[in-house]
C-alpha cells in the first residue's frame, strides 16, 4: 500500500497504478521510518518509463525483443524502452586529443590492477546446510590457535583446508582482481601485509582464514596502454549525459501529476 496522502500519479493522462509503484518501491532504499522517499523514487522511475514508452509509440517503433539470458527474452515494454533509447540517445565519440586531455587530468583512474600473494585455509560448507555452523566454529577455533602461533598457518592449512592449496600450506600464489570471489577480494584489499583475517571470511564455498603474504600496488598506466579504457570511460559518461538530457526533455514537455521531478542543471 502507498504511504498515507500520496496523490495519484499520471503521465500525460496515463495513470500509474499505486500497486505498481508499491512493487517498484521495493527496489529503492529509504531511511527507516520514511517510506515516502522510496515511494517517490519509485513513482519517478515508473513515470520516466511511461514517458519512454509514450515516446516509442510517438516514433512508431516496433518492439524487437532480444535474448537476455538462456531461454529468456525481453518483455515487449523492455524492448520498446531500449529501442527509444537507441533511437534518441546519441553520445559523442571522444577524439584522440580529448582522450589524452582526460587521461592527463585523471591519471589515478587508469592504473594496472594490484596483485596479491595470499594463503588461505578453507572450511568448506554449502550455504543453508547444517555443516555451515560447524564450519564456522572450526574456523574460529583455528583462528584462536593462530592468534597464539601464527607460524603454524601452513601446518593448519595442510591439516584442515578443503582447498587443493593445502598441499602448499595454503599458498594460492599471485592473485589479481577477479581471480577470487568478491568477499575474498574485499578482505585482501583491506588487509595489511603479514596479517591474518581476524574473523572467518564467509563465501558461498564456506569460511576462509586468509593471510596476506604480499601486495604490489597498481602503477599508473601510460596513455598508450590506457587508451581503450579512457575512451570507454568517456563514452559511458557522454552516454549518461545524453540519456539524462533526453529524460529532462521528455519531463519538461509532459503533463505529470502526483510527483515532482528535481530540476536538472
């Protein structure tokens, strides 16, 4: 149900049902006790969607749903929204000079990835299984032993780890971003060299005790190596600006009731 006193939302005379706004509101965060914020964000999102659908009809576009996953195609309305964006959003392509200037002004954005040397002990347990709690308990017992004797890491890895790296005392070798699951990678990024995670790191595989053995920070990339990333970054930013301008144009020309839109600078 909508928060109290929320008015009916219409876009050029087309009503957006409150039940759809309530469902969409689940996708928008709001501070505790302020459901109206999520409601208004959802109403704006659905109003923009309706404007894009109306623009697609005005242009006479035909939906051509694409495959978006194994055995799954776009819904008709999704295909229409994509079609109108492809027709109306034309982002400029940066030239070489613009790319060089952007790289010079944002060198920190274009670096080689950091590299890590790490070891771990894996207490394996699938999510939602009774073994999960047992694996966590064992991981904490091992951490307690490591707190007293950190030099025992390799022996404990050989004795307890469910990863093939146990044969090497838990050593995983060199790791780059993307080589491990996100939770593991996040832990590595926040650790000091030579330290062990104070708590087990939980992933879909179970619980990891991680030791960071070394880190090599990424270096700034010269323009010739960074060129593809620079161009991609600039193209994405240009596309976002063009999409924002299209929405602002449609909002300005529409008659919308029940929800306001912030002014676009």
